């Protein structure tokens, strides 16, 4: 199985975001109740692989139509704001 890529990330203040692209090797989505980007954090420094494209490593949102055994099967996801939290915008309740 290939991990889904993060097509775009609107959360500019994330340590892994550079110019709208996620550079974390793999993110975790969800806390069972909310489709938060669990990898998001703020810091003045930027991190991740500057040449890599972020991917979804795990998803805790069992009720998402893209989730099978806590793995995301969407072709790709977008991350952005839901209220003031960084969330998977591709999340869709099954």
C-alpha cells in the first residue's frame, strides 16, 4: 500500500509547511472524534524533508469513508482550517 500524499496544506504556521506544501515524512490524522492533523505544531523553525512531499501515515478516524483499518485510502488529502484547528479537509463520514 502506498501512503496518500498531502496535496496541499493551508496551515502556514505549521513547522512542516513551506509555501503551502507539507514536508513531514508522514502525518497522523485524528483523535477519534476530530480529523485534526495530529502532527501539526508551531515553531519558528521549519522542518521535514524540503524535497519530500508529506504523506498520511496513519488515520484514527475509523468513521471516515477513506479509512480502512486506520489506514487512509484516499488518493490524496488536503489539510486546512476547521474553525481554528488544522484538520484533514478530505475527511468524510462514511
